[in-house]
């Protein structure tokens, strides 16, 4: 970490405060048990917590420390690719809400969607794409599950939370969004990572709501949340199967949900290494366009792209 620009190793809050004073927009990597002991002014400081990486513990961190929006697994610190991960994380934090997918060069597909009745056909396209890339069937099944959950959230939950529906709509009921409410799914491969990304134009997912759902789902008995049409277990499955999750929200304009998986993971689940929650109080929003990459949803044709991603 010391090799990263603007990064320094500190041992107490006094040294941390001095570093923050010298470096505007400083990033602090702090072991979980030490986060609560920071007693200096955190204004202008981004805190990245280091945890053991279990989904339940990551939720505990994010619930207990509102100043923490980024969590890394301690196992990631031992990975050979640590330097690249950290550089990518620092660039991501400094970039703000308008995120690209990840570092490196990859290929993928993108398309808009407005209809719940075309989810199955779209998911078939997702499966066909990853099959053609030689991805293992179990991993493809997990990616398809993630894509379905994120698409369903975008079609049902996001407009409901934005006030577009007066009451919750059952996820089994057909729904058709207006063209100006179209959402976007993109998915692809870059290096050893596989990703699924869904963006909606509602920007209605709050940090509080997300963490409430995850907190409820990590308990043994999960009550059905009738007010929003589901128990939230799908989002829990997303976090449980992913290697990394990044959520960026611009209220009323954009929710950007990016999930990636390690193509070489030896087992499914339990591999969550990074969680990032990007909300607007951390960044100025001037100049954020929130534009989608795809431009149609007429015949389920994909917009193919080569992703040169930063």
C-alpha cells in the first residue's frame, strides 16, 4: 500500500490526522477492529475497512460504520494481484459515481430491457455468451441467477421505491416499463473476471434500505417483506456468490449494480473480496451523465463491445 500515490502507513489517529491534512481526498486502509478507535476528524477521508471477508461480517462493518463505504477481505491482501486491485480501487474511489466496469481489456454484450416477459430470453443470451467463452456450467448458473435478480430488482423494486407504482407489484406479474424508463444489462469477460452489471434510471436504492435487507437476510428466519414484494433473499444470494460488488447511486437518476466473479474460483460462494457503496455525499455530481451503453430493446439483439476499461 505504501507504493500507491498519496498512501502512507500510520500507527495512530494523530499520524492519520496529519496525513489527511497534507493529502486532500486521502484513503485510509484500516483493520476492522481499529475502525472504531479513529478519533480524528474524518472529513475528506475515505476509509477502506479490512475484514475477514465473510458476507455477514461485511454487512456488520457497513451497518456499524456509516463512514465506511469500502470493505476489502483480508484474504485479498495475500493475493499476488494485490497491487493491481489496490490501484483499481483507488482510481475507482477518486472517479466518483459514474463507474466503468473494471481494469483491463475485455469483451461483452449490452442491451436495454423494459419487459418482464422477455427476461427469460435475455437470460438465455447471457448463458449462451458465457458458454461460448468456455465458462464452467456452475459458474454460468450463478451468473444467470445474479443477472435475473438484478434485472428483476430493476423492473419491480427500483420503480416502486421511486414512486412509479402506488403499491408493490408481485414479481410474477407481467410488467412493461416506458421506453424512457428502460434499464440496461451488460455482461462480459475481462482477464480472469466475469461480470454482470445492471443499471436503472430510477436511482432509488438507498444505503439504508440495502443494508436493512442484507441484515435481515443474514439471520436464520427471514420474514417476507410484503411492502416491497419479496424477502430480499435474492440480493443476499448475489452477495453470497460474488467475488466483488460495487453499487453506485445518483438519486433519481441512476443505480449502477456491478457484480464480478473470479473465473478460476475453486468453489462457488464464500469468495467475496470487495464491497464498495458509492453514494453522492462522497462526490460532486456535476457533469455526471449516467448514460447507458446500449440503445435498443427491439429484438433482443446485443450491442457487442470491446471494453477498454479503467
